[in-house]
C-alpha cells in the first residue's frame, strides 16, 4: 500500500483521495507522506519514489505474447485507483508480470531411425485461447489488479510504524464507505 499519492486515489470513480486530503488539511493534520519532502539528487531526479510489482497468474492456456498483453492490462487496474498512469506521473521500476500454469503434456516422437547418441525429439500439443476471445482475460486482469490494491489499502487501515518510529496513518475505511455511499457506489 506504499504507492501513489493520496489525492490521486479513486475508488469506484469517486475522488476519495482528494476529499480525504482536503479534510486532513482543514483539521490541520497530515500524513507522513505529506510531511517529508522528496529529496532531489544533483541530477534533479527524485530519490524517493514508490514502485509496484504486479503479478498475474492464470491457469488459462495463453501464449507468451498473450501473457505480455495480459500483463500490460494490469496498468489499467492501477490507473483505476489513481496510479501514475492516470495522473501522468512516471514511476520507473514498475513491473507487471503474467504467467500461466496451464498443463502442457509432453508428447514424445519416435524417430524412424533410432540413434543411440541423441535424445528423442519431444513436442507439445497446445490448446490456447484465441486472440479473438481474449478480451475477458484483459478485463479480469484490470479488475483483479484494482481489487488487490484496494484490499491492500483496507488491510493496512490501522497504519504502520516504520524505521525510527515514523508513522503513517492508514485509510479511514469507515469514512471512505460514507463517501462512496454519498456517490451511490455500493460497497
């Protein structure tokens, strides 16, 4: 959950982060994220930026090129909750991976001439999802990514204390529910 900026947080299309940030400012409170200043190196680059790793695992029989496309759709889910893709920020180091656990039985060809020094040739018979019907997987990757990020935020609702006693407050889940209900988003 240590990723992104609070004002960018969107849940169900509702700009929850902007509202929460405004409420914090009105009360004179802040999160540690807003108290620390991002240091810049001599080259002018940010020295403290978050990165995210998203791994999508499926048992669908997908080819490597299809898995690459599936991994790219994780960025859609990230953008839906206000990740850098939705705000124009660049976060180098973001990694999206996708892999398939689909079973691929080994078939062994029996050569007509048996050579004692060479191993027999083996092939795979592979059933794969047609490119024309892969859209459902793309939607699922985006939705699963969005849901995983939101689950992470809810799980960290009590906040955390890090090195040298630095504390970051968690997401006020009950207040978020109120905001979503106000905008007719069911949770």
